[in-house]
C-alpha cells in the first residue's frame, strides 16, 4: 500500500483534520413488491459499495494498469529541476506572473498539476490555478508565463521523457520549441531540438519529481480516452458488483447498501467528457438485486460537479475544490438529486438519499451548503415522502451539530458522520488498546453528543477495520471491529462499513467476513 493513493489521501486529510441504456421513460422498480425480511429499520447495518460507480484507484489498482503514459494523469503534480542551474521551476508569486527557475526546494509554487489532453499533450496548472503558457507579446511568443485562467493552444505542451532515464524530461511548447532555462530568472520557449542530448549542460533538460497523484474516475476515463474508456468502465461496472454480492450481503446479516454515485450518472448515456455512459444501468441493476434480496438502498452523491473536497473520490480533476461556489453549480447538483429520486422513488428498496458526501470546510461554506441542502431536500420530497434525506457533516473545521437547525425543519432527516481511526496524527502512535479505548470512550461520546430525542437521526456512514497498527493479530482486529460494531450500533440511523470490496483486506468487508474477522 505504500505507493497507493490512500497514503497521499491520508496526508491530505490529515492536513485538514482539525479544522445502459438511457430510458426516457421512468423505469418502475415497484409493482407493489414488499421487502420480505420483516426487519424493522432503521437502524441500518449497511456496507458501502465503494469504488464501483465512482472509481478509487487505491481500492482496485488494476483498473489503471494499462493506461498509456500512466504516470501523467490529470492532477499529477510535477516538480521540475533545471539541470543547468540546479534549481526548480517556479510560478513566481504562485501564479499570475512569470515562470522562473530560482528555487532551491520545491513546494506549492514549484508544483505543476497536469491536465491531460491526450497521452502526449498536457496543460500545466500552477498553485494559483492559472495555466502555464506562452506570453502574448504581439510578436514572437517565447516568454513563459502563468496567466491564463483557461487553457488554449498556447498553454499546451508535450512532455518528452528520456527513454533511458524516465526522471529526465524536456518540454515542448506549442511554437515547436523546447523550454529552456537561460538564467535563473529567464525561462523561454526557444530551444531547438537536438536528438539524444540529455546531459547536465542542456538548458532544456529537467529532472522530474512526481508529487501527488489522483486516481479517480476523471483520471481513469481521461487516461484511457474516449475509444478505450467505455470498454474498461463497462467491464468494471458489470463485474465488480454482481447479483451474487447482494445475496452475500443478505446472507451475512446486513440489511442495506450505501451506493456512492457521481453527478455524471444523471446525464447517462452521454455524460460530459471524459466520463462514460453506463453507470445508470449498473445502478438500475443494483435496485433490481436489492429488491430481490430485500436490501435497502442509500443513494450517496459522492462526487458533485466541481468536486466538493478536492479528493479523487469526489472525482476532482486536479485536486481543486470548486463545488458550491456558484448558484449554477448548486442547481446542477440539485438536478442530479431530483433525477435520481424521481427514477427510484417507487422502488421499495429506496431508503435514503444522501445529498452530498464529505463537503470540505472552509471552502464549502456552511451558508452555501445550507442553501444546497434545503434545495436538495425539496427535490427529494418532490418525489418521495418516505425516503430519508441524509446530510453529510462537513469535514475540516466545523461544529458537529452545525446542521441541527437546518435538519430540525426537515422530516426524516439524518446526519452522516464518518469515524475512522485514521487520517490524523493522533492515531499514528496508538496501540491496539488505545484504538479500542478511543472507540468505546471518545467515539461513543461524540456519538451521544449528536444524539437527541427529537433531532435528526445519526448515521455512521463510513467506518472500517483498518487502523495505523502494523502487524496486528487477528484477535486484535476482531476486538477493534467488535468495539466499533457495539458503539456504532447505537447510532440511531445505523452504520455502513467502507467498503464491500477492496484489494486492502481490512478495508474489504467481504474479506473480513469470509476470513472470520467480523461476524454480524
Ligand atoms: C493530442 O492532442 C494534440 C493537441 O490537441 C493533437 O494535436 C494531437 O494530434 C493529439 N494526439 C493524439 C495521439 O491524439
Ligand atoms: C526569483 O526571481 C524572481 C524574478 O526576478 C524574483 O522576484 C525572486 O525574488 C527570485 N526568488 C529567489 C528565491 O531568488
Ligand atoms: C539510450 O541508450 C542506448 C544504449 O546505451 C543508446 O544507444 C541511446 O542513444 C540512448 N538514447 C538516448 C535518447 O539517450
Ligand atoms: C457562495 O455562493 C455565492 C453565490 O451564490 C458565491 O458568490 C460565494 O463565493 C460562495 N461562497 C463560497 C465560500 O463558496
Ligand atoms: C479521549 O477521551 C479522553 C477522556 O475520556 C481524553 O482524555 C482524551 O484526550 C481523548 N483522546 C483524544 C485523542 O482526543
């Protein structure tokens, strides 16, 4: 797991811690069938079907294996050290100015995030979100600046790697010349190609360090491109979660699934590029199987347009978080909720709609989120009086009860909290017993502080048997999982394990059950 995105995600979360077929008709899933199990829910005992309709590379790395030039996906950070001056390229003042080569170490201003056009052509986005390009001087364009707010031809570059040493690159601009470092303060695109020259005396050669990598749905579909991505996605959707999984879920004491979906599902079968049509058909299948096995479904909008947290699991293109900053974007999200609720409202398995997953404070402001939650709630109620409406608490700086005033005006409202003994320094040194005590004491207290007799129901919508303890014994993991089952079992709406399947064993409830770590 060392190289997986999970760890870079961990670091990022850590940073923020404290603080088908297209159907013009509506498919009917109902026909009066009732849930055969007779159990009274909530509380739900659910599992997330993560990594299915919203890609997460760390959960299934093989999906990314055959992408051409796969180091260079959208959002990958490049740091480029000029061999001739021995210093890093930098967007002066973080963007909006020139590109220089006078920094001895690399951090934010020295990191260039890729936007992939295809396997050879890229845009480079700087800290302040501008794109690197050729300065428009009226005459010859050779000066390199980072001023464009949107990329065009002059912001397009080819990145060529030394075939014998992939850490050395040269960058070709749209004028046909290579970037070169003339002095630490003068970087231009006027170097003529000389074949086979990769030496330390070449002003167009840079030593490349990859810094940060996203492996979400955007990276996957754009990485394979429009010809291959449809086949890869359809294969994944039709094999990762199948009817047999619902049977397994039913037979192992679970009564619900939480299904993360991406906003593009609402424009199936032809979603905006690079997304690929077909995830709606997969969700239709999930409802058919859920009805057959008497399983409830919580639809979870995990990836909202513009990304609500900058992580790969919200399908951020390059780590930036843009959701909620305009009314258009909020309305677009409301339309997705409207679409999904309308489509499944008559299914006896539709149990809840989660309006958005893990919006991240402070960029996702409480004010704008509140506005969205009100509109999203109304959109659900337009089609369903019975579906619960789940409001995800923000991550980052926030007050755990900040959504209570809003939720108190809603009927059948639920607050979703995610409890991982991960993503924060405090857990790095925890022993087995400290982890278990933390669940029994601290988590338990956090949960009771949220639980009120007339307030919203509380949902621990994500938790896992993974922790920072290495080489733990089976019996220790069992006790840790059992502690969580006991404490989260008191959540008034219930809980959901993250996730059903994952190449990392403890993150896979299927593996945990099949190997006797968890018994429900
Ligand atoms: C890649 O994109 C560039 C710029 O749009 C284009 O000129 C080139 O033909 C593309 N190459 C491939 C292989 O599609
Ligand atoms: C790098 O060059 C720019 C442009 O001349 C200058 O403003 C800046 O102070 C220089 N920074 C360092 C660390 O030398
Ligand atoms: C790569 O290495 C081979 C064998 O040493 C050499 O013939 C070739 O010229 C090298 N190519 C480049 C681009 O350096
Ligand atoms: C909230 O939304 C308004 C537009 O409705 C926008 O002007 C503002 O920047 C947004 N605030 C944040 C923090 O995104
Ligand atoms: C957990 O709760 C105890 C009190 O029960 C407190 O002393 C401790 O600081 C808390 N641990 C963390 C990591 O917040």
